[in-house]
C-alpha cells in the first residue's frame, strides 16, 4: 500500500485585484462618459449642437449650388439662364391634357414661348398617346414644333428609325427630327454609337437635314463625343446651373425639369435656344442659308 504525497500549493501573485480592473475598455469609457445623469445630459446636448453645426455647414457651404437650386425650383423660385431670349418647352403624355392657347400666350422670364419639342415614339412600338393631338395643336397656335424619339438600346437603330418615320410626318417649318439618347443598357459604348448613328443616317436621308441629338451632359461626354457626332446639333440637359457645362457646340439647353407654364398642370421641362429667332428658323426643315445676290453692274 502506497502513501500519497501531500499536494503543494503553487506559488503565485497573491495580491488582490482592484475592483473594476478586469473590465474592458468599452465599459470603462461608457462609465466615464455616461456614469451619471449629469454627464449624460451634457453629452447628449454636445452631440445635438455638433450635428446642428454640421447641418449648417453642409447646407450652405458643401452642398452643390445645383442641388440648392433644385430645392428652390420645387417652391417656384426658378432662375433662368442669362443672355438668352428664345425659350421653349418639351412635353409628353406626362403633362396630360395641355391648353395650347394658354401655352402660346404664356411667358417664360418675360419672354414668349417660341418652340415646343414633343415626344412621339419610343423603341419599336410605343407611340406617345398624346403625340398626334399635341403635334397638331402646337402648329395651330403658331409654335415652332419638333418631334422626338426615345432611343431604346435593346432595339436595333434601323428598326427604331423605321418606326419613327412611319409614325411621324414632319412638315416644312418644323424642327429637324430629334433623337433622345439617355441610356446604354447592355451595349458597349461602341455598340451604342453604331446603333445611334444608324438611326441618324436613315432619318437624315429621309428628311435631308441632320437630326438633333438630345442627351445629358455626362452621357454626352462619355458616349457621344467621337468625331462622327460632330455634325449633329446637340440639345444638352444640364439642370440648375447658371451656364451649361458642355464646352463644345450646342443648339438647345434643357435647364430645368421643374418649370411652370400657363396651360400645363404640374412641372414641365424648360429650354433655351442658343441663337436668334432667325437662326432657329434657319434650322427648320425646308430652310437654309439663302444665297446672297451680288449687285449686277449697271
């Protein structure tokens, strides 16, 4: 029979730990900041004041002027581009039934509305439900009118051009055909350019005038800035700024989508033409620079 050896106690640090020393850093910080009611009130007030100053700084110094202008426009305070006198609108079924008599008599920045560009078609089968009535009424009330097609990237440019020509019949004095290009879909930049150019080529051959291209500023710079597009008049959308940001040549500028015009319920896009009334007339179908007759010798 064997006897067991006595168990020896291990030597170690016998000092007692201070109360709270085993807590992690997060509980200690929480206790320091919010350990009592007075500290809690102080820090809540400090956070609220800090957030208020951040809001003021962001609103008046950081936030872009274009966004501030949009908020102003929502409340009817729209700033109009300076130095332009030829104003127009563009409409679709979204504007509902339009009182064209009142539109023709309306003023934009104390200037009459001169032109209107109306949505006609989209893709290969969509005809705007109000197009025919809007297109007819615009001519009846003396407005220079145009018709635009919304380009659908998933449909071949040739098919879209044929559909537009089937539905839209422009007359002498109308603006050239308009192509609205805003999205690439699944197409590469090169594929989009090829299909858009096909639409432009077919429609130009039919009417004998270069179509107008509508697009946003950033989309234009990213997708439609190759040499092949240089011959076409551009209609640039760039909202709530004092000057359009595009540095190249342009004919029309859509400067807000929150305009208010007599005869139209709700907001409507406002546009200006970059030129004189004579220039606008010369852009229309059937017009052009008239030859200058030389004085004959007597």
